[in-house]
C-alpha cells in the first residue's frame, strides 16, 4: 500500500474531480463533492493531515492506490 502524501485541500479536490466527483456546494472552508451515491467533505486547508485524507478517501469510496495514481498522472 503506497504512503499518502501531504497535500492541500485544493489538490485533493482536483484529484477527486479527475475521478468523476463534482463540487455540489461549499460552506465556509468545507467543500462537498459527490459522485453517484458517494459523497465527501474536503476542508480547503493548505495542508491536510494523513488521517483527514484517509477519512476523505473512505467517505468517497476511493482506494489509496487509485488516488495516488491520479495524483502522479
């Protein structure tokens, strides 16, 4: 299992958009994305902690391998 990088909220959102998620709405610094029946909330912070990023990926139903492949492409 690859190690998750430390990235910003906007980088996370861009990667999730490449995977087919769309931005539904925003409240403050939290951006809500949705793809079908899966949804996730991404805080728009400069740096996301590893645990926060792991939780976002679990909410979204995206594997770590799939996410890291999109980041590197």
